[in-house]
């Protein structure tokens, strides 16, 4: 595929260059002129002049002049635009007889962003919008370099925040729009792609195919999507064709991401850890493990101390070995042999054009990404085309869209985690000796046991970690097809009937062939081997690879029919509306199976006794069953919806909108009134600046908006009916046959979640476009949210999920654009500020105090408490360290105490600290954009405030069990007086896990998360034929982009970790790219 794509792109480029070279030999005509500011006659510097329907663009110079070299005689249309001015179109015939003099007037409505908002059902002009919309045009979407579309929304969209502490990138809780509208149901915004809900993974969408993005934030904007819009809606529109000359755009960029820093999280000194193991050995701490019949693995330090104790090595040899361990940090080897800088390469070709009867758009994209772990990579191929036809004298419109995506993920390396708990690696392990020989690392069992069974016919039980790089053998391939088609018949110029359909299907196959080159395969085969009475070795798992195969198929059909009206009554009244219905059927089916003794060359495997219980080779007294992860799953979701939307504008001053929708689902089935949910919204807008009495000279535009309505949400894991889950044979350790469990007891009253939203907004523009923007405030109440309620134990259901919870959210969104300079250097600043306050207002099932204390990461699952934010941070009051012993102290009955069991058992909401939200309550960005001649420079400063986090620190319970701990060990209390400079407790003499729990949950580790960071910098330069007439293309931009530049300020200056990235450091990246327009 790579070779085909490369040849295709090369052929296209060569053909275009050759064509341009021929044209360059023809006589050149010119389109030239001067752009002036109406009323002042001053030249407008930096205005954009474009030949309509072509990618030929120039920028006016210091005198407002422009010049196009055109290679033939023809009539063209010029589009002239500049921020804050009314766009003009001028027709001219080449060759020109005289210079064009063009005047631009100031634009009172241009707020510097998208002026038409797409909802997925219709397009709404900004001046008639009552709801809360945020629009991103192609320029802003392309500003950031990434292969993931959704990443390009971060820090440029008001009201939208990425929950960086919510876990993996694929987490459903990754994005929040104006807070969280649910507790246990779907948390992700609804994604609309080309007017239909998108069921695939967002990673499949190619950012280079996108024309615009609209974020729907309130009920009036999003209620048209009804019961799926409770978390907000993101509407994505791909590029479409346009009438005129064929336009070709070629884009290529390379993004280099620094290798992960394994030293990011502070860790205690290796030498101190070696000494701690020596101390524990002297206390006979490892005796039980040494003598265990389970043959437990012991660390190299402990094995060295045992060898010295048994007289196998001298004290001098033991000390030399221990000193070597003290100076060896496995993170150095892992960084050197396992990791690299990740590289993301992206190439895209877009072709658009058309005639009055047919327009077309075609795109081809290829991404090739090398992961930071050596041996891991992924790539993506995207092909799409959209064609629109006008038939029957323009009465009938027909469109067809075809989209194909192939995504491949190869996991060749499964990098180990640094720890002392198998199956990980000890912190001082050495992976390769001085001569370059790969060394084994201890894993699962002691080295003495492995040596003792080496001659019994087993597979090699040594773990050669470096030999497994690239051997993991997992491949995931996704194939996705999306077909859209639609008909629109214009009954009257103002009335049309439309029918549209989408078919979507995704097939994912995951192959994981675990050969005997992997330790985990050899280990499993050895465990289930046994020696018979004759001394022969029997393998209950045959020698060969283990093959895990899973296949997941999904498809959906969506049908939509609607009637659209758009009519003007005289010059005063404009009416637009639509009414329609939508039907959707989504189904998925998945199967997984494991094969043992698999021969990849022949494609055959051997049968296995999954029912038997076999003695384990390392401990014959222990019986085990052979793992069988086979199983299957499936789901059916069906929706039917009816909707209507109407907008009425009078005299361009007053606008009223109303929308209503009713959704029904197969998940709700007992009562028709519960199965279907009516949702609605209404909005008003008043363009005050159009009133005759409006005479505020410093305002050129002022508009007030107010909306109220309701959105919904659904929890697909629940149903009104009793549902069961079929578990595979491997889930039952006794019978080894499949069985079912009750997942949901019957709930005849199960219903949709509903969010009622009240929104107020002001849009404004100051005179001369000095400052423009919008200010909005909103109030959102979540009703009938899914929550937990206690159930009588006699029913067999201890906790029951239903519509038991309520929440409230209110906030403010501010978006401002200031035009600081317009002459010579153009300088624009965009300010984004969002403030959100969330609270649980109703919840029946109160958890234990410890559950609330542990809910400190700001991630799910949530632990709701009525009257407080969904994600809150609590702590145990701390009385400081005991000045004589260094013990951490809490309070019992108001007095300092070290009775940790008593402290924890007596905790209540009356004696714990509530610090505040565990997620940011205020966030935003300040983006500066500069334009000078053909250069453009942009940098974005972001901030997050109003939240708390719990810091990491030493865990003595783990340390005394032989596991390395945090670097705070070096700051521990060691003698009286240390309590004045540290809050890290002294090293205890005995195990006391409750002591560590108290310290971990104490207020001494609570930190403020407020911070400011320089998120990114972008620099670009544009070439065009105005300056370089010999160019074989119309224009080209080269650019470089740096992301995750660094923290500028944070509240906790002494914390070495990033407030938002507590586990893994945010990786800095630098990209370079090229965009050519032919």
C-alpha cells in the first residue's frame, strides 16, 4: 500500500509540475489593483485577494497593492476580504486596461470566526442564531499538527476541556463540554460527521479532510439531536466540491515526539533501596519467600545475600556485587534499548472542482506513525469522495459520498514496568553486559529453582527481556466503510423535501500470535507440564505458539426524511424551519477464541482439555486450569425520532427559534411514555444595534440572546428488561463451561436522563473592530440521572442502578478577539475563558468515607456525594509529625493521635477536610497571531485553575515488602527537629499498612493544581506567484510547529511533576510541514 500511494502521489506531482511548466511559457496577463479603506482612502495592508473558485491567493503589500500573473485571457472574479471588513467580489476581464481600485467597508457583524453554523440538519447564519455555537474554520483546524482530529479542538474551543487525568486517550471521559452532564452514563459528546452520527472511533477521521467544525453547547443549539445531546455535540463537516477550476492541495508533515522520560516520577535512590533490602534480609524478612513451595522469585540482591550466607561467595564478592547493583538503574537500559523518539508522518491529497451541474471532492490520505516503543507502529489509509449533482433544471439535488478507512496497529514490543513485583523488572536489573550479551532478568520464580529444573526438558524458563523486542506479535486491523447519499427536491424555491441515508460498517480483527520466543508463552507451557511415574515430561499445553484471535463487526443504517422551508415575506419577515423523522439501527457482534500449539506456517492448532485441573510444575500441590479467554458479545440499538425546528426573524432585529424532538429506543420497553422522551428548546435574539434608538458609538454591533430547553442522555448498559450476560468457559474455574449472570434486574421505570439548560449570551463588536466577542452564562440541571440505590440483600441485588440522581451545573464562557495592529504587522489576540461549577443535588446511595477519600484523581468511576462536585478531593486532618518519633499524627476527639485504626474508623464528614474540585473549574487560553508580509506566527498560552490533586509520596508498606518507593524517602524524618522542615514520616520498624493509608490520605499531600503553560508555537511562510513567478504551483506554505513547550507557572513550585500529567510526562514535539495549492 505504501508503494502504491507513493507512486500515485509522485505521478500527480510530476504531472502538475510539467503542466505548469508548459503554461509558464505562454504570455502572462495580469490582474492588479489597490485595496483601500472606504472613507479614509488609506491602503489596506494584508488584505486577502483570491480568484474565486481557485486556490490562487495573494496578500496586499504596504501600499495595499496586489498583482496576479494570469496565463490566459479570461473573465475572472476576485474575492477581497480582511478581518473586520465586508467581503467584496469584483469581476474583471483580462487583460486589464486599467488598475482596479477597490474599497472595503468596515463589517459590523464580522466577529472573526465562522459565520454559518452547521447543526447536522441545517446551516444557521450567525446573525440569526439564538443558541450557543462555537465554529472553527479550516485555518484554525489546520493550525495544530496531529493525526488525531479531536486533538485539534484542544485549547481553541471555548467551554471545551480535555480531562487529562481521566486515563487513556481512548477514555470515554476524555472531553467535557460545559461540565459533565451525567454520572454513570455516556460522557462523550455526540459526534456528527457529514450530518449523521458517527459510530466509529475518532482516531479514524483524517483531519486533512475537514472543512469546518461546530460545537453545539446549549439546548437551543443541540436539542435537535435530542436524547443523545446531553454532553454537547461536535459537528464535523468534510470538504466538498465547488463550481470552477479543479483545485489540488497536497499536504505533508512530519512530527517528531521526544522519547518518554522514565525518570519523570521521582524514585528513591537505588543505593538506598539496596541497603533497605540488606536490612530486611538481616531481619529474616525473606525467609518465608525463600522457603516457599511456590518457588517465589527473589531479587538479585536477596539472592546475593543468600549465596553469601550459604558460603557460596565471599563477603568481598558479595559487597562488590551489591555495589554494582547500587550503581545500576534499569531505567537507563530501558530508555536505551526499548525507547525512541516517536515519529508521525502525514500525507494528504485533496482535489475539488466542478461545474454548474456537478461538483466533486476527492481525498487520499496516508499516515505512518512509529511509536516511542521500538517495534510498535500504526498507520492509516483514508480514501473519500463526495459528488453532488443538480438535475431537472436545478429542482433535484443528488449527492453521494463514499469513504474508506484502513487502520493498522502493530504491537511488537510489550515494554515492562519498573517495579519489584513480577512480571515486572527489578529497579537495578541489568539487561546487557559490558560485552553486549543479553542478560536474563528474574521473573516469577527464583533463579535457584530455574537452575535446578534446567535439565528436565522444559522450555527455557529464563526471561531474556531484550530478545523479546519486536516479538510480541499483536496486529490490529480495522476496515471502515461509510456511504452517504441524499435527495433534495425543490417543490418551490422556498420549500423542499429531502431524504438521506447513511450506511456505516466497521470490521476489526486482532491477531496476537505469542510464539515461544516470548517468556510468557514458555512460562505458561512449563507451568502446565508435569513429570509422570516413568520420569517422562508431559505437556498439558502443547509446545508451539498461543494464538488469540478476536473479531468485532458492527454496522448501522440511518434513514432520514424531512421537509424544509425557507421563505421571506416582504423585506421584514424571514421564516425557516424543518420537520422530519429519523430511524437508526445499530448492531454489533464480536467473537474471541484462543488456540494452543498453533503453527503459523500451517495454520493448525492442537486440542486442549479446558475442563481438567492440573498440578503446577513449580508447585505440584497446587492445581490450575488452562486459561480459556474465548467468548462472544453483541448489541442491538434501535432508535426512532421525530423532530421539528422553526426560526422566525423580523426586520433583522428580532429572532425566535423553537425546536422539538421525540426519541424512542428499544432499551426502554414497558411503558410507552418512558420509552419515548420529548425534548425541546426555545430561544430569543435581539439585535440591538439595528434599533433606531441605538446610538452607542463605541459599539458597532450588539446582540442579546436567551434560550431554554432540554437535552437527553442514555445508558446503554441498562435496560427496562432483565438482561443477562453469557460468560465464557474460562470464567468458571469449577465446571469450565459457559454460564449466564444477571446483569440488570428488571426496571419498568427506567427512563432517559434529561438536562434542562438555560443560557444567556451577548455578542458584540466595538467600533473599528478593535474588540469583538461573546459572553455567555448558563445554568444546567440534570434530572433523572442514572445513579445507585441500596437494595434489600434478600433480593440478591445489593445495589441497583436507576434514575435516582440529580446534578446542577452553572458557568460562564468568554470569547474575545482583539485586533491590536492592522498596519504593517497584523496582530490579533484571542482570549478564551471558561468557568464551570458542578454539584450533585440528589443522590440516594452514599458511599463509605474511604471511597470519597480515594476519589482524588478526578477520573471515573465517580463517587457522588450530595451537595458537592462529582469529583471532589477530601483529606484526613493532619496534626503533623511527632517531634520525638517522626510518626504522622491525626486527631481523635480533637487531640493528636497515632492510633491510625482509631482515626480512620472514626472518620465522618464532620471531621474530614473538603478541599475543592479535583477537576479544573476555570480554564482557557490566550492565543496571539501575527501576520507580516508572507510570514505568520502564532503561539498559545493556556491555563487551568481552581482544582486540587493528591501528591505522590513514600509508601513504607511497599518498601518493607521489598518494593522500591518514592524519592520522598530521602526527605523522611530521621531525628528530632526534622519535623520543622519535612512532613515525610520516619521509617517504621514494623509493617503498619494503616499508617501508610493515613499518610497517603492526609491533608499534607494535597496540592493546588493551578498552572499556566506555553502550549504551542507555530511559524509559517507562504510562497506565491506574486513574488516568484517561476513557481510551478499557485501557492505553498511551509511551517513548523512545537507542542507542549512547557510550564510557565504553577502554584506548587516544589513539585517536579506536571499538575495535569501525574504519571507520564507531557512529551514535547516538533513538526515541519508543507501545503501546496495547484
